[in-house]
C-alpha cells in the first residue's frame, strides 16, 4: 500500500514538473488531455506507475488539472495569494481514487481486492447499498480507509414531524436552540492542548519517526472525538425535528482578521462539518434543513425586533421591551423566525 501511494505521488509530482517545464521553456500551457494522452507511453517504461490502475492514474492527473484551474481562477479574480500548485511530499498525499468500481478494486469474498496489491482484510462497518460508483483509498496516520461512493441508495425516511428548531452555533456553548436547550462545547482540542504542545516541542527539538507518530496519533484522536460528537448531535437533531433552521455561515471568512486564539477555537468547533452532517442526514431522513441570512440575528430582539447592540463580551440580551435571555438563545429564536418566514414565502433555499 505504501508503494502504491509512493507511485501515485510520483506521478502527480512528475506531471506538475512537466507543466512547469513546458511553461518555463516554451511558454506553453498543457492540460489534462495532453498529459493523459502520454500516460500509456509512460507506463511502458516506468514500473512504479505501471503498477497503478490506469483509471486511478487518470484520476491523479485530473486532480492536478483541478488544482491548476483553481489557481488560474484565483489569479483572474485578483487574489493576492493565488496559491500555485505544490509538489507533494509524503505527508501531503493521502488518497487515491478509483473512478470505476470493479476496475482495479472491488469487494471479493469479504475482502478488498486492489490491483497489484492483492486481497486485504477489511472491517466493513456496514453493507454496501445501491450501485457502487467510486472507491477512494485514504491514508490517515498508520491506518488506511476505503470510502465507497454509492448511487441509487434507498432513502431511510423517518416518520414526518412538524417540530421546528432554530440553532445558533458558538464557541462558549457549541449550540443554543430556540427551545431553550444548550449544547455544551466539548473543546477536544483544548483538552489535549498541553500534550500537543509538549509533543510539538519534542518533535521540533529532534525530528524522529517516534515523535512524528505520537503527534499524528494525538491529532487523529482529537479529530475522531470531534467527528463522533458532531455525528451524534446531528443525528439527535434530525431524529427530533422536521424543520431545522441554521445560519448560512462562511467559516473561512470568519477566521480572517481575528485573533489567532479565536480562530483556533472557531476551527475546533467545526461548524461547517456540523452543517454538512446535518445536511446529508436531513436529506436521508426526509427532513428540511434551511440556511438563513445571519445578518442581525445577534443584535435584533427576538420579541420586539428592536436593535440591542452588544459585542462578544456581552452574553446577555436585555431589551428595553422587557425581554431578557442569553444572547445565544435570542439569536436562535431569530434564526427560527427567519426560517419560518422563508418557508411561508416558499422561497427557502433548501440544503437538505
């Protein structure tokens, strides 16, 4: 498996080097089709690349082509840091996609067959459903994972519910719900922060495989804890509510220009992942998830609609109309109302 990933990375880096060489010497820009047409010839004299499945090799070239397309798009829009595609070191190349199930990869007798690797024992955590389209092999730390993309899967619809909820996400509390529930933020990164700092110091002082492995393990543990928490929370919400309203937040923009510590906890909260999990679980269950404009949800009073200015340090909403509650609960009520308005106007943008 390691050899397979090395060959895939070698193909990616050489394709990138070829593009740079063509531009530097002849001012010629080549694309995916130019490089794909040479793939058969390259496989004839390079044994490593020949070990790769042909379709998987094409997928690697498409990945590079997408990286260049994104780079040119950022240049065109005037981005000051367009981010030219980079060569991939071993720590920066973690996946191989087989675009066609059955072509170089398949489940056979309870094991995973991979072309030129052989039969691999796997822990299949659930049976494949529908028509399997693609398979992506991912390397994470010391482990390998296979992600199967399936089409025509029968939806697992839940019994209809008319319950509605507005959800305001935050950092101090992970989420406040319009029904008054508060979801505590576990802050898994903060729990492991001191140990992470210690491992980073050791790895900086002496870069060894052992310190790198320990660091990778701890980062993986934090990521798994976070993902497990968000999976359980999103499942609980989808099971209980038929209409779910959240803010249409742009997490990447929110971490621009903030304090480094604030950005760290925004990233640790993983709001985008939470919304993505809510989205696909709601679609599968037949629920409706609607994202509303976040403008004014914190400053507006949920009872009278008046503006009550408050900065991040003010945690209580206290309006001149007499309505007093936590700022997060007030925001959740505003999100609920905005979602209800969108539904009544039948102009909701649904992300279920």
